[in-house]
C-alpha cells in the first residue's frame, strides 16, 4: 500500500499521456507470500506468473485509489501516446 500511495501522490492532479484504458496486472503482497510458501512447501521450481484475477483499466484503478486517499484525481490526455504499451 505504501508504494501505491507514494506513486499516486506524485501523479495526482497531473495529466498523464493516453486514455488510461490499459489493463493493469497487480497482485497483493499476501498472495505473493502464500505462493512462495506453497512453492517451498512442495519443493516446486520453475517460473510462475502471479497476477490478480481481475485486470481493471489503469484509469479506474488510479481513480479508486486517489478517492480512497482523498488525492486530486489524475487526468488523461488521449491525444498523446500512453507510456504503457499493450495490455
């Protein structure tokens, strides 16, 4: 949470390039720890891709989190290319 809060504090009230419709891939720290524990418990190896089941658009995620912390909303400039390629 601290990392997100600091990131959004820097971005809040600013205009970002793109329309914010790029999907996000996030995961809660507790879920990462549980996955690591599971791998250690069963001696698993290999590469695993851990993400949240739902992939909400960046615009929606940022809006919800800014509202949660009462930060000014982030604006989007669809006339500029997004910094986040693809989905």
